């Protein structure tokens, strides 16, 4: 569908104040900057989607808005959720949080800069989910799927989907690949486990929806200027990134 070709799928990690001594500061975006970005999306008449919306649009069950956008948040840290949810609610925008199901209510072991931050618990998911806030899978254990066997991946992805659905009472449609790393075997395991969408970072696809199990996201960093943000959600930028990655992939194969 033409309007979804360059769908901006924005990738955030943490929304909060920068922590002293944190080396990976691009993972944490100031709330004021985040709100400025949301206001710009509203000013430009973007409509936020979740994955239920995306499935319905692709099936023809609902029309596609003129300017769609997706707001995604990796790892579902509670301190981010409690800051983001009121902002999204006040602006009637949808946000999607990816959950590592083996770590519900526990501290991250994959990001040392967030070792003191807890991910959402089952109770918090049930409390916060509504028409604007949804939760999708970030696998069971946040392992690099490209480094596991197909059998390990199928088990991980199936367990994560089953547990999250038991918590939310809703269908889990998407998996966010940890570290953005994946391959064809990972995508096959995701499809076999029942996922419709797979979220990557850098892909060789020219458009966002060329392959629903290899959707490119746009990483919004704290080091980005406001001009950078506007550039990153532009159609030409999303197309250019696909072209750039396809060239890199061809060079690697030479």
C-alpha cells in the first residue's frame, strides 16, 4: 500500500533524564525533547498506529491514514512507561512497548546503563494497556536470535508470545528482534511461532513494508537535533537508508 511504503517506525529506548556516568547516552532521550517531537507529529497531521491497526489496514479492514507513524519503545522499562503514557494520552497518540517476557518486573541484564531500572511487571502491563498503549514481544530472554538455532528461536519466540498473550489477553502480533539482529532462519521461526510482523533496525529493503517480518525502524537518538528528527521521518530518508544498506550488503558479498 502506497501510504505505508515509507511508514516511519520510530525507535526509542528510554525517556528520562540523563544519568551520570552512562556511556550509551543515546539510549535516553530527554522528556522535553520527546514532547517536542510528538507535537511536531501532531502539527504535521501524523496518525499513530499500533500493530492491530497495521494488520487491519493491510487486510483492507480499515483505511490507511494520510500520514501514518508508529512510536515504539524497546525493553519496556517502567520508568519510561510512566513518563510516556501520560504524554501519549494527553495528545491521543499510540505507543508500542516491546517486552522481554522472562524479565517482567526485573532488571535488565543486556544494558548495563539501565541495570537499576526495572522492566514492566504483569500488573503494570494490565494497568497501563488501553486503546493507546500496547505491548508486543521482544522475545523471552533478549538473546541474539541470529546466533541461535532455529529450534532455540522457535521455543523462545513461542514462549514469549504465549506468556504475553496470557498477560494482556490480546493477540501478540509483532516481535522486536534483540539488537536488531536477524536472518532468514530467524524470520522463518517468527512466522512459525505466529508473528505477523518482525521489527529490525537496518535492513536492505527499500521500503518499510516490503517484508512484514523485516520492518525497518528509525532510531531516534538523544544526540539528534530537531532538524535530524524531521529528516529521519521523511520519505526520502527512509528510502535512502534502504538503498544504503543494500549497497553495503552487496559489498559484503563480493
